[in-house]
């Protein structure tokens, strides 16, 4: 196993996940604010699931998104 290659592959995947997730969340929030369903002061619970069946990994990562301070 080449550890440098493994590290690079993981980083590339996580970058893709991060960018895609951010765009998806931003678009959904902007659409709902635009339609009046959100005011822009909400707080959301968020959960991401990391699943790699071949490695028997199924991990939840929980957090919050606050639209205002």
C-alpha cells in the first residue's frame, strides 16, 4: 500500500463531499428563504453518515447550522 496515494485519494474524496454538501445546503436554504419558508434566523441539526461497507464503517457525524449569530 502506498500511504501517500491513500492520503491523496481520501483528501480528494473529502473535498468532493465538502463542496457538494455545502452547495446542496446553501441552495436549499436560499430557495426556502426566497419562498418565505425560512426567515434566515433558523438553526438546523445536521447529520452526515460515513459509510464504507467493505470496511464495516457506518459513522454518523452530527452538528448544527445557525443562520444567524
